[in-house]
C-alpha cells in the first residue's frame, strides 16, 4: 500500500505541472514569397553584361526600385525545394538550409542565362572580401552554374514567426569575377564589386513543439504503468 501511495503522489505532482499548456514555436520554416533583385547598370557594364530579358515565372516589378522578383520554390517542390529554417528568438544562431527560387534573367541578347537561384550560407565565405561578405551567397543553377554573388551584411533583417525579410547588397563573388574575365567580358577583376541589391520577402510557417501538457500525459501514463506492475508483483509475492 505504501508503494501505491508514493506512486500516486508522484503522479499528482506530474498533473500539477501540466495544468497550463503553453505550445510555442521552436523554429519556423520559409515556405513561400519572393526575392527581388536590382542590378546596378554601371556594374553590369563593367562586367560586359546587358540585360536582355527574363524567363517566364519571374515577377516584374519586384519590391525594390527597378527590380525583378524571383518566386521562392515551395518546400514540397519536386526539384530543389526550399529548406530554410530558423528560430525567431535566435536567428543568427539557428538558421539552416537554403532558399530556392524559380526564374532566370537573360543577358547579351539571350546568349547568357542565370537563374533558378539558391540563397545559402557557407561559413568559409563569412568575413571574406575585406570583411564585407556575410557568409550568405547567391548561386545560379540555370545556364551559368556558379556562385555569382556574396551577400553583404544586411541593411535590414526581420526574422519573425510568419515572415522573413532581408535587404542587402550583392557583391561580385571571386568565382563570378573569374568567369567574367575568362570569357573576355570583363577587363578587370571585379571581385567584391557592388553589383546591386537583393530583397528577400518570404513567408514562414511556425513549427510547433509539443505542449508541456502532452508531455505530462505521457509521463503520467508511464507512472500508471509502473504502479500496475508493482501491484501485480505485490500480489504474487
């Protein structure tokens, strides 16, 4: 009998700790939206590039002046789905994954294509370009297959439970600078040059964690099972 009373006291304590459920979002995941890109005409001229058009699926105008927007690929997309997640309470310490996009921009009478962009993070890139690179980068997966830009430290960043917005400069990556020179398009090394601006305007969806009440019910079931096992042992002793 004493064992049963002690077990019930423990169970009552568990019940007392779960009377106020408080589900919260441990992280959120980007699930839509778009990224606007405004390229600097002077930077394009120095790179030997002239915008000649965009592919279907792009959106014009974008959210920035003189920009075009590329839709974010959904998380359930068949090809290159977006996987970016973060904790709104600690964005810089928790973000992971990539933001994927659809659509291309065409240069030089359509002879050069860049598009289906990935925005990702590479810690090895952080602090490069004289300290200007944040570690985020923009990679082209259509036409040109290369990292085109390093993203500078954001001018604006808001990471909430339902939306993520980032505004930052685009800096010519070492890979893109080398590609431009090898193709005879640029006569100088443009590594680190400010090529324009990017503005991420993404929707996000909170991922709930189990409320303490749910955890408590599981714990209470374990205690009840232990009590039944103990009582059965007492009767057979």
